[in-house]
C-alpha cells in the first residue's frame, strides 16, 4: 500500500516553502492537487532495505524532453523531490530529482538549483548514514551551486536565500552529529 501526500505544487509544508511575496504568475504551480506517493520506508544505505527498482518510474516519467527547463519545477518528479525532502526521504529525493537534473542545460541556473537540492538531500542522508563530515563537505558543494544562481529571484520555485538557510540548518545538524558520532 502506498502512502500519499497531497500537494498543491510548491506550496509544501516544511522548511522549503516559498515566501508569499515571491509568488508571481511565472513562479506559481498549477492549482490542481497531485497525489505524491510516499515510499513505504526511508532508505538509508547500509541501514534499511532498498526500494524496488521500478518504484519511482512513474514519477520520473513526468520529466519529458519537451518541458522547458524553467518549467521543470511543475513536474511530478520535482514536486515529489521537494515533498520527499520535507518528509525526510533524502535518498528518495535524490532519486527522483536526477530525472529533472538530466533535462537541464549545462551551464544554467536551473541545473545549479537542482544540483543544490540533490546535494542538500545527500548531505542530510550522510548524517543518517553516520557520516557527518561528508555531510559538511556536501554543504560546501551546495553553496557553490547556489552561488551561481541569481540571489534576487527564485529558480525553479526556490528562493536562493531560503536554500542557503537550509544549508545552514544542514550544517548545524551535521555539526551536532559530529559530536555524537565516533570517528572510525
């Protein structure tokens, strides 16, 4: 049985919710509610079982080559990635966002934003895997991607200063884990 989160586009609960003052017709999502299936469990490599290989196929298939890069945040894959991140499904977030990343141009702000979100999810996953130092290094990578995005507007519905706040939060979580995790 699949659990679902009902989402109205980017107006998700959690830390990545866009600020109302940033909403504009170019940045808002469709008004329709989408059913985003939640995986049956959080996958943490080395700690829990992996999902079936085809579990995410329908979600990833929402990213088609005919979608303009600046509209990729309207795909089920991007919405699921955001939903999964907010729900603590970090590996799953990375899994579905790879389909979005592959449809971005190199170089582009869209690519950097998707990579920032993927690496931020990886940083949070590394903490769960008891690798907080790796999480800290991934936060450095996220900041590099975000530094290439315009800081005064949203990119794929995400506001750069809000993402930088997420990096700060991930660093605090990693720092706390460093003091709790013995070095191997």
